[in-house]
């Protein structure tokens, strides 16, 4: 130990009026009386920093004559103590070079005999000498070489494999929580204050200890939902993308779609790029399920390619670099920005048009089928009688259901199928879920239509349309912001129909329900026009919500 270290000791009492320096060899602080040799073994040397609910010190271990790190809890809340004990328990049971070592007796409490009777929980752990990946990134603003990042990724996945096998998730992976040992270059994962047992988080969403870091934590963690091993993969993938590109992760996110647009800023093999893209999927089901899958893909990515695969990979990489460099050299940033904006606008227009077309088509076909089954077959009357009997029995009052509800239910399913088949806006093709939500939403809207229209007229019709659209939208399998999409489409469709009625663009009685006892072909045409218009307008407002409203919310920080 150096002469400088021997001269001074630091008091860990947060209320000490003069915590530093203290004379080497002193057992107690001369100002507050706090012990300076903790457990008769650890001597605090200097304060390294403070953040969150703890203060960090370097300590000298008198037993092993080495420097260690001391973490002192200064937050007295029960939740902070729970997290602190949790970190101690996790590190004490892990024996891996990729995590700081903690001795079995590394956690203890120091009682301070002052006026406040403080009890300071302490945790002594191995001191890791070296840089964090955040510090490495600051020295390499252009990004780190692929071989570096690949080595870090392999070591990090090995650490996570060990953690997840012990049913532990870290929940706070980011560049500042990954260190490189100065002597060996070994990657070390630090700060286990937010670690959780997988068994505990899989039963229900744990909102009492919500922890997330903007830019690295996955959507389910930010929302306070159920968090599993895939949350660590998401954060690690984003960390490695940032290390490859040298760009802040927030700058790489497309404000329109929320996706990371990062490949143009990094020189990386397609296999590794595809793996990282899979790791950072918003949908947890699309990420790798466990560490073994990632390890297998890393192994395959490093295997020598056949000559044809090697040539194609080289050609694709070479072409993409030439195109990118020629664009960035020959065009100004403003021109590139406008070209991207135009391309995005064209894509948004095509997606929205396709959604409107298939939404209207699904509505047309379903209206035709539903009209025939409801009014020109015995099924409509049979279903109406059955529903009337069941509702009368359940509600203990006479309820009469007209057969129009069957038409609404079938149209709801058909419209949902049409919008799902379009597969725009990042939707997943969940035909059963979409059909059930469409059936429920349109059937409920028919009930509201009957209850409100008599007293409120067009306002009642708009309200029933909003209900139908809101429930159908929730079942479409959109990637995120479900309530936002549902609200925008519901309000937008209702507003358009109110506008149409106020302008008298349709003849009186155009959308009157119930339909007459003996409907005509004109009634069929009017029903098709009404529901097709609704399906088309619904597709339009989905495009507005996905390409305009949600990007604005993302830009404002609402994920």
C-alpha cells in the first residue's frame, strides 16, 4: 500500500461534519465517533462516488492486504434495503469471473452511536480495475471494431447464461454497467441492485420495484409488466449496437416506426447484424428465448463460409458500402433527409391505401354474406329468438333482440379479417383474435345503437361506431401503443361519420337499422356502402395513428 493511502481514512457516516481525512491507524472518527475499521478488517480509504441510494468507497482489506469496494446504503426506505440485500444475496451465490466476487460475510451492518442511531448496511465486493464500456465508447466516438464487440457479446451472453440458469435476471444492462478488467480484458457485469428472481417476476407484473433505463430497457419493463430473460437480451443488444456505431441509441431510433436504423453506421457481418436486430425486437416473443440460442448463432456466424456464400456476403457488403458512401459524399445531409422523408411518405401512403382497400373489401364481402344469412335465411330469426330468451332470463326483464345483430357480428369479423390480411403497420396476423374482437365490438355497437339512437340521433350513431372501431382495433395485433391506436381510430371514424351526416352526403335513412322485414336489393346496397365506408375510414385512421400520432408520441418520449 502506498504512502499516500496510509495517510488518510474516510469516515462513512453520512452525517459526519468532517468525514475526510482521518489519521491512519485510528479506530474511530474524532468528529462523530463512527468506526473507521469496519468489522476490524476494512478501512475506508476514499470516496469513489454516490448515486441512487448508495455511496461507494475504496477500502483496504487488512486480512488479505488488498483493495476492495465498499457499497454503503444511505437510503433508509424499506424498498431500498430490500434491493440492497437482494444484490448482496445474488453476488454471494455467484462464482464467475464475469461478476464481482463477494465473500460469504461480505454483507454486514454498522451501528452508529449518534443522536439518530443510524444503521448502515454495507457490502464489500471485489474491486474491478478497468474501464466501463461507456468510457471505451467515449474514446471511440466512431464506434468500436466488430471483433471487439463480438468478443464482448460472447462474454456477456456467457455471464447471462450463468445468471439465467440460477433464475436471475439483471434488468439494468447498459454500457456503464459493463467493465473490462485491466489485467485480462475480461468483461464484468456490475450493479446487481435491480436483479430479480425469474420465478418472482413470471407470476405477475412487479410494479413495486419498477426499474428501467431509457434507451436500453424493453417495452415490457418500462410498462411495469412481466420481465424475463429476454429483457436482458434486449438491453444487451442495444448496448452492443451503440458500441458498434458510436452513436447514442436515441439517435438511431426512427421516430416514425421506433425501429433502430443503425446498419449504415457500422461495419458488421450480416449474421451478427441480424442477431442484434432479433435481440432488440419490441415484441418479446420475437427475441431469442434463451442464451443458448444466441450462443449457437454466434458460433454459426463465426464458422468459415462456403465460397459462394462468402462471395455473396462480400458482394452485398461491398455494394452497400459503395452505395452508402456515394450517397453521403455526393449528397448533402439535407438532401438525404428529404429523400428519406419522401420515401417514408410514399411507404406510409401505400400502407394506408392497402389497409383501406382490404378493410373495405372485407366489409363488403362480410356484409353480403351477413345480409343473406340474416334476412334471407331462417338463421337470423332463430338467433334473435335465442338471444332474446337468454337475455330475458339473465336480466329478469323482457328483452327483444332483433336479427340485425347477426349482420353486425359477421361484418365485424369480416372487417377485422380484411385489415389483418393487409398486414400493414407492423401487425401480426392474429385472425382468430381479430375476428373475436371485431365480432364483440360490432355486436356491442349494435346494442348501443339501439339504446342511444332514439334519443340522440346522429350522436348515438357516432358513439356506436366509435365502440365498434375501438374494440376491433385492439384485436389487430399492432406492435405497440394499442390504446393510442384504438382511441385515434375510434374518435376519427366517429368524427368522419358526423361530418358526412352534417353535409347530407347520404340520402335520409341511408344507415337506418333495424332494416325492414322484407329488405330489398337497395337495402343490401346501402348496407354494403355503409360498412365498406366504415372499413375504409378505419384503415385511413390506422395510417394516421401509426405514421403520425405514434411517432410524435415517441419523439416526446412516450414509449
